C-alpha cells in the first residue's frame, strides 16, 4: 500500500472532510459536551478509538457480511466496541466518564462511525480503512477540542480546569476578566461552532486562491450520492484513488 494513500486518508479527515467543520456530522456531542477542552478531547479520542477499531473489523469482514444485513452487522460491531470503551472509561477515567454521561453510549449511533463504515471501510482494504478512521477521529477530536477550549476560556476564564484569566472582584474593586456565561450554555455552543465553520470556509478559499485548493467533499457522506460516480445500484463498489473500481 502506497504511503501517499494513507497520508491522504489522514488529511481527508483532518481537512478535506473534517466531520465537524466541513461535513457537520456528530453535532449532538459536538454541541453538548464541549463545555471544556478536557470533555472535548475525551469524547473525541473515545470516538477515534471506536472509529479505528470498527473500520478495522468491518474491512476485515467486508467480504463475508451479507449485503442485506450489513447495517445491523455494523451496528453490532460498533455497539460492542462502545461497550468496551465505556467500561474502560468507567474503571480508569471515572470523572471524565461522569462528565460525558449518556453521550458515551450514544457513540453507537454517531453518524460519523456508521458513515465511514458504509462509505469506506466496507469497500476498501484494512490498512487504508484504519487510516481513514484515524483521520476522521482526529479531525473530530480537533473540532471538539477547539470548541471546548474557546468555550472554556470565554465562559470561565479557564483552560484544562486551570484559571488562566484573573477574575474581576467588583466588591473589592479588583479589575479582571468577567466570565461570559452564555458560552458554557447551549447558545454559546452554536455561536462558537458558527464562527469556526466560517473560519474553515475562509481557510479553504485562501488555499484555493494560492493554487492549493482542498478537495470538495463528495459522495454519500454529504448526501450527494450523485457525487460518488455511481448510480443507486452501485452494488457496494467505490472508486479508488486512481478512478478505478474496488469491490
């Protein structure tokens, strides 16, 4: 397997089809748990582990899973992995487990995981599938970390739970930072996400102006099935990086 193909899968998840800022997938945990950077990293890395392992297993068994039951089979694989991750977090990272709460088991129905299983891992060899899951997971982690860091700083003046901006004490006439509490509430999550999505759009335009445009997301991951190059009866085939077909 060529190294550039593996690097392309990493770049795809981080930039070309970043789940948070480009594809806008997995919005429930993105908006709900990112009140701090620790929560964002924890949820992102948990999802990354499930993405990598599910892509690995689904790619391994892609030729023996009947097409008619592939979605239930994918869900069983993902649910088993999420259960293992949940138990490990409960045992060794109990504070983070308590903070993330119900959003850990909800990784099972995260559309990023099922989307990559259906659109890539079920149609491609093991190693590229692993790197595809890793790239998507790191892109998701990056997105949640950015959201969590901005919301934690503006909403509490903290980062990683450490007070980095001295707080104002009006009673004693001490000047300082006044936390903008809306940023650790639901409206703040939407505001920060909108800002970061707009920033990603600006970056993409500037790269295009410099002659280094990022690939536009295409295919069923974005709901544009016409963009994948096959009809609705593609029979589980996809185009490889050279434009050929792979089973």
